[in-house]
């Protein structure tokens, strides 16, 4: 039997929008900028090994919400990656050979 638009089923405990509801992520600890917390770390375009965590497999720059870097240091990271790409230290994209 189909339900009319006026008839509604009562809400159960599983329908509530709590932290365990489907589609919601559990609470995550706030990410802290590693450059602010450790001042001796520096970002240099010539150090490809240091740039690697900030570039995806496809060669894209990882966003702030993933890296946890503050706005100031994310801009520095992006500039360093772009400079390293121009000098051919870091590739612009990966090469895919296939069909």
C-alpha cells in the first residue's frame, strides 16, 4: 500500500541527524600547519622531495583542506611547485600510455 503525501511514518532513532548518521563524517581533529608549528621547515622549489606530499599522482596541487597548511604557507607551497614545474624539477602531469 502506497503512502499518501499526508501520511508520514514516525521518525525513529535511526532517522535522527546525529554524528553517526549516514552521510556524515565523524569528528576529525583540526589540522595544524606544519610550517607554523615547526619554523625550521622551509619550502624551496629546488627540493623535489619536500614538494612531493603537496602534489597528487596526477600532478595537481593538493588543496589546503587536505594538507592542513595555513593560507600563507599554502600560497608559498603553490608558488614553489609552479617554479619547480617551470624548471622541470616536478612534472606538470604524469604520462599515461594506454588505450
